[in-house]
C-alpha cells in the first residue's frame, strides 16, 4: 500500500508516492535527495537528522514521512541565500565549530530554531537548544562560541544597544 | 502493512475494533517508529494525528484537561501547566531533547506505559484519569488502575486515549519531580520520584502526602505505606527518613544496563527524602527539622 503526499521543502513544492512506514529522514535523503539531512543513530538520540517541521526542530528519523503531508520542512540546504551563507553557518566556520562535520547540519538547524525563538539566548537556552545534538569531535566549546557569535550577528548593532539600555 | 489516517475518533475506534491485536496506533511516533525499524512492522498502522481537536490544554471545573495528542513541548511551554501543575511541568521539562519534546505526545507517553515514562509518576500522584474511547462508548479510567504492566494498560488493543483529566491539587500543596539519569533529561530515567505534600493549617503536620515512583516496578506505583507513615504526622527528620526507607522497600526494581536493583533502591530512598524535604520547604518556608 502506498500513499500520495505533497509538502514544501526549503520553499520548493514536492509531490511523491510513499510507503506509509517510511521515515521522514529516509524520504528526504533517499526519495528527494536532501543529503544535508544526516543519518546516524536512526533512533532519535543524536540529532544528526534534525530538520525544521513547520518551524520546529524535530528528529526526522522518528517522524513518519506521511505526517509531513501539507507541512513545510526546512533542511540545512534551505538556509543559504545564493552564495551567502546563513549567519549561523558562517559562525560555525569562523569559530572552527566544524571538524568532521557530520553533526553540523543538525546543529545548525537546532541553532537556527533557537535564534528564531530568541535573538538573545541565555546560556541555559543555548544548552537546552542543542542538548539533543551530539558531536563526537569538537568538545562543544566552539559550538557554543559559534552560537553566541551568530546571535550577535542576527541582533545587529541596534539589537545590542537596545539591550544595553534596557 | 495496511495504513489508515482516520479523521474522527469514531472511525479510529472502529478500525481498532476491526483489526484488534493486528493494529498499532501511532501518535507522535517516537516509540512506534523505533519499534517498527528495529523490531517489527505491525500488520496495520492507525495514524491518529489527523483527528482534529485532540491537542489542547484547558481548565474546566477544577481540572486541567489535556488532549492526548498534545506534544510534551506544549505542556512544557504552557503557562497554565506551569502555574497550576508545576509537578507535571517539571516532568515535561526533564523529558528528552527539544526535538523529541516537539514530536512526542502525552497520550503516547501514557499509552506506552513504560515504567520509566516521565509524566506517569506525576500524573499518578495528581490522581489524574484517562478518558478513553471504545467502540461502545467512553470510560473514565483512574491512573491508579490504568497500568497493568510494561506496555499494558486497561485500554487494551481496542481503546483509544482521548484526554487526560488532571484535578487541580489543593492550593496549599506543593509538588516535586526528581529524575535520576546518567545523562540528565536526554536519558531514560533510572528512577523518577514525584512527591506532593499538603500541610495542615498549623504548618507542622502533613495533612496529605502522595509519593509516586517511576522505573522501579513493572508499572509506575504509589508508595502507599510510606504515604500512610506520614499522613497526619509532624514532619520531623527521623520520620521523613523512615518514610523514604519504606518507599524504597515498596519498590521492586530490576537490574539492567542502566543500574542494579540495589542501586535503584538507594536512589528511591534518597530522592523520596529529598522530594519530601523540598516540597515541605517550598510550601511552609521551613526545613524539615529535628
Ligand atoms: C531519543 C528518545 C528519548 C526519549 N526520552 C524519553 C524520556 O526522557 N522520557 C520518557 O518518558 N520517554 C522518552 N522517550 C520515549 C517516547 O518519546 C515517549 O514515550 C513519548 O511520549 C511517546 O509519545 P509518541 O506520541 O511519540 O508515541 P507513539 O510512539 O506514537 O506511541 C507510543 C505508544 O502509545 C500508543 N498510543 C499513542 N497514542 C495513543 C492514544 N491516543 N490512544 C491509544 N494508544 C496510543 C501507541 O500505539 C504506542 O504503543 C524517548 C524516546 C526517544 C526516541
Ligand atoms: S539519526 Fe535521527 S537522531 Fe540520530
Ligand atoms: S564535528 Fe564531528 S561529530 Fe561534530
């Protein structure tokens, strides 16, 4: 038995015929070719497969592809504008928060979601936002640096002064 | 595998009646999808996510009513839950990662009936009820009777959880949820303890004490004998310590890869004592003394 679904990925409309047991992760990678979504534990533990589902970060390996019918999905491929990287991507590069890079797309999506929620995250909010993402290379310090730099970048100069005044 | 996306509760329960044990309900899917990948696919999957109006938190006649499809993250970010049911809030806050909290539903947590299910000990202590739909009608199943064993509830193969009804605890009461896990919230609880304490008017005696234990028996349990030892008594240190020891003796933990049974019992004792002390201090402003 198969079913037809339509969804939007990174602003592009897709329509596909899928098996009902298919995970959203396998659908995005293998059916649609978004290889920026990484597969690692396949059980919701590591965060490598994190995507935005209607704006919220989820592990695509534990979501049914069928549930994405009618949804808007954003993967790491959807963040850059042409050649200009998203500030979160740029900050990861600038601070050296990337080593092997396997965890990076998942982290970047979690951080994008965090900075969509707040431009001024506390240390606690940063920790909460990425506690579902595991990195076996960097030791996390540079990732936290990258998040702070990206947050400052997104605040812009006015954001900072208004914060200083308040 | 047959697959259905029922649009109404009636349609969903009639599918369950038709397929019986062959059917598997899927909500958020954080448990079911993992089972499908690493154990086996069911013969029939009933995806209830498209039934409208099953995700809500509302206050009604002295209770909070929570729709079965409400994500854990909605519970964590609900000001109503934070204010009226801090005990449940705490368990939602300590529940896995943000990604999982966005996907996992409270109904799935309850129906999974894992002894370590984060929200179960708090809901047991809050004396919640499950509002379940069967093809013949609706039943209200108190949490104290709901759980039959790991993965088994009174819903059986044919019942669908529609709502969780949580009576608001007395305004003078205070609750604490303590989770013990190696990797904090991300990890499955080795032990979870929920405590709710209501002092009497004088602030010396405990009018009511409820203790719920998770992950240390085939189902989440109430430590009834420990509760009894404290009810109506002056909250003195020796008595609180004694009650914590009784709670540990009421648990029947297993040894597994997370810890030994003996260690779990030690943790039950420690967390029960700590939960009682913290709740007492929060509600009376005083330490449990002498
Ligand atoms: C990485 C990871 C970390 C986790 N961490 C935790 C944790 O810290 N604490 C914790 O408690 N759990 C944890 N879990 C387990 C899981 O996320 C929870 O049990 C979750 O609440 C299940 O909800 P769901 O909506 O995803 O359920 P599903 O997987 O859709 O369903 C779970 C079970 O409930 C049944 N079911 C669901 N809804 C209904 C309904 N309305 N009526 C009848 N039956 C129903 C299903 O048939 C199934 O048996 C974790 C899981 C993963 C993958
Ligand atoms: S691959 Fe999905 S969380 Fe690890
Ligand atoms: S950079 Fe290698 S896992 Fe994170």
